[in-house]
C-alpha cells in the first residue's frame, strides 16, 4: 500500500479564506482485487503460524455494494 496523499482545497469568499485538507489512501481493495483510491480498513485477520496479521481493505464502491463498515466506524 502506498502512502496517503494529501489533497488541499481552498474556499474563498469576499471576506474570508478557509483551507480544508483531506487525506486519501491509495491501496489494494480485497473485494474487487485491484488498486483503488480511498481504501478503508474493514477487518484484521489473526494468524497463528505466520507473523503479522493480514488486513482487509475496501474501496468506496465495494463498501457500498457489500455493505461493509470500516473498522474505525464501528
């Protein structure tokens, strides 16, 4: 998985300027088996024999289609 990319947008009105920063993660979606933007961690599977726990990530279309709830939102 690659590092999150920071996107910055500026909203300007006649009297004030507001800057909003959004972090977008690029990575691998385990549901459609491909690279995707805005992947979120869905679950971490425990393994007994091998070090490290595999993590399952999903992109927005797969989260909607399969009604997946990101781990951080539970």
